[in-house]
């Protein structure tokens, strides 16, 4: 059997009033904030790793990996995508590109393949339509 009756609130008095308590706590913290920060700094300087981590996490942005531009020699002229993929792999093997950079290049090469396929299909469809319409006209 259920502890509460259907349709009856399990908390008839409602939510306890705590907003004034929070405001008082925030005001007290704001008043003492300079001393709190100084105490955290002192603790961090004396070797408290948690205090140091808290201070650093709140004040310094996390470091993010950045890629430096890396020159990549690809075949000139009409893009030979297989040769470009091979050159990318060789650049990774030789240390000229990071695996992440090679992944980005591979994504671009993949997009080029799709564009090339679309252009070729468009040309083939146009040729078929010309033959079909030319034969019926």
C-alpha cells in the first residue's frame, strides 16, 4: 500500500523557504571573499593540490591542442586523388603531418572524390539525355 493518498501532496507545506538563507550566505561570502581567496592562495602555495586545482580551473582556460600549418606537397594540375592520399600517408610516416592533420586532409580528399563523382555523373546524364532526345527528335 502506498504511503501517500492519490491526489494528495506528499509535501503539503510546500518547498521549504531557503532563498533568504541563500542570499544571506552569498552576502557573507561576498564580504569575506578577499580573505577566502588569500587563504586558498596560501593553501595552494603550501602544497594543497586541491586548492591549486580549484584556483587554476576557475581562472585559467584549459589548454587546447593546436595544429601548426604543415606544408604538404600534392601533385600539381588536375588532382590525382590516389596520389594525394599516398602523399598524405607519406607525410604522416615522415613526421611532417600529425595523424589529426592527415585525417583532416583525408576528409578534404574524400569531399573532392564526391564532387568529382557528381560532376562525372552529371556529364554522363547530360550525354544520355542528349542521345535520347536527339534520337527521338
